[in-house]
């Protein structure tokens, strides 16, 4: 760390120096010999007013800078600091461009020394970080970041972060550092100069590699850690009494409080396993259901020498089970437990393919960065699972080239013993508990190659999602962008993609290809196939535009696609699909003949050529599957399926997707899963409607006689912890135009937020209403000092938006579908939940419409048999966001008056824990909130 680094941070009036934006605060922190040696900061008079949103973001106002020096006055000091140093910043090009502009304007030369970007360095050296924002990285590294968005505080934290990053870089094995060096010239900063120095330093002494690492084929990676197998048969006793259970829990929880519901659930799971009978268990929030099924699963697995499969819907729950609950389980039980997480094959990296792509030269920025991330990650990862990495969208495209799948050309035996997927499969074969997701569990039921070990007992957690996943899983999707991407990866010969590489091999003089079709014809066929894709999606989007029924949100429409031989638009779709399938068939035959021929001479191919042919083989297989999907959707549609089109009117074919799904998945689940397994426990916090399980049992295809059902109440005291308020001065949601409804609810939201000081989650059922409400709140100016975070408007994933919400004192979070569940904000960060509208699926949603038609045909009532129970389950999910621990208190507002003005409204209230309900106008509500808070 012998270099000099100057870490700079600026606050500015905007982000466009060329348009006259100016610096309002300059801060620098100097690092020499690995230590912070100097700090300097100054306000700067920009000679113009600071815009309100910059004032809100930074806390800096005109009064603070009016007596500050002009930039020209501090420029000499800035240049002195930067002399002979690396210029370092978090997003360096922003700070550098501003500084250059100001220096030149002040009559000085700009800075032309080496630069480092801590965003870029963090991406490379912390590849598993959730976010590369400075405040998020500070939390991750335990750095104190007192005043985000003030230059002196930001510069100091960036300096501390740089020291951590330099330390990480120096700790990497020389092998990895050299490989990073080869790639680093393609970065935006001068990391290559820095790495050069580190290599010289490392080469001057003998390196000892840590025991946990090994170098294989020039790549440093963590040695495989196999869980020890323990086949000793010990005396295993299930803790039948309350005292035995309490003793068990006290080993992992010193301050354990008895939860009778949790004990009851343990007994129910253990009994169901032994009786070999299916069970449905609704466990309210706070019951502790994960351990309530893990303990009996572990004991039964040991007693019966069987594997228990635990399936979840979200990766978040899988990680929670593996990192929180399984270690606690290990403390409780007197015998070792082997638990393994198993995902689909494409989640794991293929080291053989990765090694090969490291030799490619023609890389773009995203690919270079991703290769560097993976080189660092391989020194840390035990599982080789993509979900651990934070990749850019370009990085995900590169992952498709190195993901684990069947290989034909790259039969590289040397990586087999270190293959992450094979290791996970092998571990799963001898595991007591295998954790997986619903999708892989369902794939395993119908695939020719068994993915999961043999099992007869399973736990389906987040069970209310099981039938939806099954519907998607047994269905098909066909969309324009991924089809286009697939074809562009093969490319025309002149586009120098894989088809070009194939023909290059065939051009070699030793290749005798007289039996193969001429390359001109292959190229022609590829060109026609591309045109057919465009044509098919053109007629599909034309069909949808003429029949658009359901608005899926802003500019998005959807409509059902139905077979009608009399209809000209349907005939046009059908004819175009036939042509597309015909062209795929011919093209796949041509390419397959060429690949079969190349297989006979593959010994003569270079490693790079083998890698390209491997990629092409994989894409040809995808084309075959695509042809089957098109046949199933358009040419031989099943009567049990519903098919629909979704598209964006602004981009037509570019954003067009065709879906086909079974109207109901109950028969598939019944035949493929429940009838084949001896015991499946379906559990979730939301399975019952008005204390009855009939809806969920029907959806899953489970006769009540084959499945016991049980409700376990939450241990929380909802009567004391929650107040539910229905404002009675809002219009009926369906009785007024959308704009009028949005205006009314926005007024209420502003009034409530001013009393609760934010800390509010607002749940919507449509993105259009969310967007209009967000815009109106912003426009009103009443909540300017609040952080208003909106799904689909503020950038970031659900978990990032939630974290941002928790960071601000006065925050309001607006969310749609995915925010109704899986968002966990305990404590005072969330004290107010607003449900804008009862979460019914739109009646013209194609899948809802098809389900309702089927119920009608069978003599049922679509509203009470499907629409209402489905909405109640989702309502319960939303309700469950507010109270996450026994210390939480909060208010729930339901803006939809149908809760009290309709007969069915009662069903919603009867399906949640009993809470005090009040109906009041906004003027009466405000004092109630003040008193409650």
C-alpha cells in the first residue's frame, strides 16, 4: 500500500458540469503507506442558488455556502493534494469530470494522473455484496457513515473502503492477481497499474497459499468441503412432552420463551410422517414454523434412514433455513444432521467452460468485469451458485456461456472432481434433509434424469404458492426478446457469431465436407428464420391489439388467444407458426448434420473451437425446445390450457410474450406428486379462508379424506398490537373514475403520513394506480422532506427498496404484487400499513377468466369458489406485513369500503386475527393515530 491515494468527494448543484452545474462542497482524504494522513474539506460558493432537491438530498443550503470561497480560490490546494497521487472516488468519472471542468475554468490544467473507482473495485473484490452503493457497502463492512451525501463524510468512508479493498487485493493468491491483471486493461479506471505494483511486490517473496485454497489449471479456488457422513445408529427419541421440547430449545436459545403453537406443530408434522398421511398446517406469524418442521424432519430422517425434502418458493427462505435454522438445529439435537441445498443445474458454474472463456480476447466491459468478479468469488465460494453473485445484466448474459449443463465437446475430465453441481448432487444423495425450491421439485417429478435423491416424505413451505408455480411449470412461455437473443447468438456468417465460427472450422483444408449443404444455403436459412420470427410476433401483436381487454398497467395489455378456424386473425397466427416451426426444423437439421460431422474430427479442434461448438450445440437444443413450445401453444393447444398474449403497446413485438398454462394444476399435482408421495406437509401463514381449508385443498387436488388440516394461531396479541381503521369519507373504489379515487386517497395518505412521520407501507393492486398516487404525492409538495420509495419507479430490487425504506427516518414505501408478502420490516421502521384496494384479480385477467369459466361449467360459483378466496389469501399476506414480532405495534388502514359495505367484506375480517375495527372520517382518525403512536 506504498502509493499515495487522494479520495475525493463532491457535492454539486446537479450532474451536468457542461450545462453549468457547480461544486458546492469539496472534500479530500489523503492515504499514504496504508494510513489516512490528511483530511481537507471546504464549502464552495457556486454563484447560483442550490436546487430544492439537492438541498433535501445533502442538507446543504444557500446560507451555508454564501460566504464560502469560489472554486478558483481552493484550486491551488486541490492541485497540491493531487500531486503524484491516484485520484480515487466512488463513481470516479462523475467527480473527475466536474473537477476537470472547474479547474480548467479557473485557468489551471486538469488532472491527468491515474484514477481508481471504488464502485468498480467493490464489484470486483466484493462480488457477493447486495449493493454497491456507498452507504450499503459501509454497513456491510461495519464502517461508520454518519452523514451520507455530505462530501467530507462520504470521502472519509470511501477512504476507509479503499483501504479494505486494497487489503483484499493483496490477500488474493498471486495466480488470481495475475489473471485479474490480464483483464484489468479493459476497465474504466487504472486498476491495472495498481495490480502491476502488487504483482511486483508478491513476486519478490515466496508465497504460501492458505490451506483452504488450491490452484487447479491455473485457477485459484476454495477446496471442496464435504460434510462428514455419520452412519452410527444412535438412540433417537422424539421429545414428546412439553418439558423435553423446552430442554431441546434451550440448547439453541438461552432466553427461549415457550410457544405452545410451535410444539403442537412439531407433533403434527411428526405424527403425519409416521402415519404416512398428508397434512396442511397454517401457522400464524411468530409460531416459528421453520424449526417446528425441521426438528421432526431431522429426527424422522435419522429414525427411518430416509431423506426428507423441504421445498420453498423463495431463495430468501432457503438461505434463512441454511444459515439460521440448520445451525440452531445442530445445537439442539444430540446427533449430527446433514442438510444440503440443491438447485437446478444452470445455477452452478461450469469451471471447464469458465477456464476456456478466460482465453477469449474480444470481450466487452460487462464480460471483463464479470470474469474478474468470478475469479475473486472462486476463492470464497463453497457452492458455485450464481445466486451468491451480484452481476450486471451484461454479466448474466455471460453467465449463460459458463453455466453448468450437458457437454459434448468440452468433456474435460480434469474439472469433474471439482464440479459444483456434481458435488451438490453427491452431497444430496447422502443427506438427511435436502432443501430445494418448488420449481426443481416439480421438474424432478417429470424429468427423465432424476435430480433429487429418492424420497417419500416432503415439507412444502410457502405452500400457498405451490399451485401457482405448478401452473407456470406445466405451462409454456414464448417471447420475442429471448427468441431474438437466441438467434442473434448463432448469427449470420457475416455477423461473426457462432455460425461464422462453425463455417470457419469447415473451411479448413483437411475437412472433407462434400456431403454437407453449402454454407450459402445455411446462411440463407438463418436469414429467413429471423424474418419468420419477426413475422410471427407481428401477427401475434396484431391479434392482441384488435382484442385488447385487460390493462396490465401502464401501456401493458393482455388478451386471450383462442383457436377459431373461422377467424382470419387466428388463421394468420396459425399459418405463421406453422412456417416458423418448419424453418426451425430445417435449420436444426442442417446445423446438426454439421455438428455431427465435426464430432468425428473433434480431436483436431483447438480448445477455443471446442468451446464455440459446445455453445452452438446448447443453442441448437434450445431451438429444438422452442419448436416444441410453438407447436404446443399454437398448433396443438390442449383443451385444458388457457393461452394469452401480454405486450407493451409502445414497443409492440419487442415486448410481446405468449403464455400457455393449465387452467388448473390440481390434476397434475394429484397424479404426479400427492399420489406418489407417502406424506407431504403443506405449510404457510395463509392457507385458510374463514377458518376453512376447502379452497386450498381443491386448488392442490387434495381430497379432505387424504389430508389432515390444522390452524395454529399466532402467539401475538393482535387486539393490543393492532388497530384497523376504515375511513368512511372515501368514495367507493368502483363508483368513481380512477383519477378521482387517486386524488381522494392521496389526501388521506398525506394527512396520515404527517402524523405517523412516515414509516408507512402502502399496498396497491395495480401499478397504474401506484404510479398516479406517487406522482400526485410528489406534485403536492406536502411531503418534500419524506423519502418516497415506489416499486417500478425508484430503481432496485424489492429487498433493496425495503432496505432504503429502513434507512430513512421519514419514509413511505409504495408497492404492488410482490410487496404483499415476503417483506419483513420488524420494529419501529414500519408502524402503518395501508391497503388501498381489496386484492381481487381483475376479472378480465386471462387466467382468472379461464378458471371462472371452468368453475361455471362444473356448476360452481366462480366468485365464492375462486375470486373471493384467492383475494382473501392475498389480503392475509398483506395484513401479515405489519406485525412481525410480539413487540411491534401498528395501524392498518383499509381504503376499500367494500370491506364494510358488501356481504362478502365480512369474510376478509373473519379470515384475519381478531382486531379492533373503527370506521371514522379523516378528521376523527388523526387524533386516534396520535394517541396510538
